C-alpha cells in the first residue's frame, strides 16, 4: 500500500482497507496475513485492528485469535437499508400526495443537526423555489421535517443538537434553545410540526414522522409551499392529509399502532 502524507488520513485509509478485506470467502482475517496482503508492518495492522475492535467494528475470536466484522456494523448498515426501504415504500404515496395537494412534497432524514432531502415531488403547475432539491442539507431547527425528527429524539441526542449553534436564516427563525425545546416537546402529541418562514422568507411547511417496524422515527415527509398558499389557516388541513399518508407509509414499513 502506497504511503501518503498526513498520518490521520493514512490511518483512515488503512482502516478502510482492513474492513474491505473481509468477505464471504474470508470471514476471518489474521494480523499476519493482512500485513502481507496490504504491505504494512504487523504492528501497524495489529494496532489498527485493535482500535477497530474497540470501536465495535471488529470482534476477535478468542480461540483462533483472528478477527471478524463486528456487530456494530449491522447497526450502521441497517440505517442505510432503512433509508433505501423508506424511499421505495414512500415514493408512490408522496407522489400522489403532491398531485392531490398541489404543493411540493419532500422526504427527509436526520443526520446530526441537519436534515437531508431524499426525494422531492413537485406538481408541474407548482414549480417553486428549489429549496428542497434532492440531496440538499438543511438545518433541522428551522424546517418542519427537521422539527418533527428532533421532537422524537432521545433527550441526550436532542441536548447535543440544541447545544450547537442555531443559525438564523430569517426574522422568524427560532434561535433560542429553550423556546425551540418547548415547541419540540409538543410535536409527539400533536403528530406534526410546522415551519413559518423560518428557513426562507415566504416559505411555509408542514411535516409528519415516518416510523419503522420498531416504532422508531426514521424519516419525515413535508408539504412545503409559498406562505400565501401554505398559510397558517391551512396547516391543520394539510397536516391531516400528511399524517394519513405517513401513517400508511409507516404501516407498509411494518409499524403497528398500539
């Protein structure tokens, strides 16, 4: 393996090479064989594998002293599978919802303090600002979908998000952590969240959660549009449509209401 400058980057590249060396044909790998295969000193490989073991990405067979992929990788992989599953399941429902309500409909997931847009459906007659284009990252605290997902976070994870900087985008953006926390606390019971020109002037949105078979909120769907159409007096009506759709998507994903 060719050496590169930057010990941190080099260590990450070597760790990636180690993880990718495992396969169905090679479920267990030893330090010596990987040292030869990767062209690295045994002490380097041993140190990296021990670090990966401490992080839960590798586990060591106490009998053979060889390594296998760790159980924590399943958790990481399941998140990707959830994203893939929810996109496939949600797509026809959200497309139909966009046509029905004649507004932009988005599917998003939460990553840290940001939401990432996985899908967007916009009726041809309602082309609006491209605020939710697929792949765009947006701060969660000023979007309806982000609020929905923040409102369902465990307290420790929510605390970490609120401890960060809450950027102001408009005069309506909530930047006070305690004010935001109070609003978020009402979302699970209400069943939906709203954003009133908090990300961009003239843009309102309503969002509802999507849950998996365990009842965990894994995504959110939102209806967004100009404030003169998606007006506050329309929030309740749009939320009713949206909650009905997200409940069906959740049911398709295996969630059974108690």
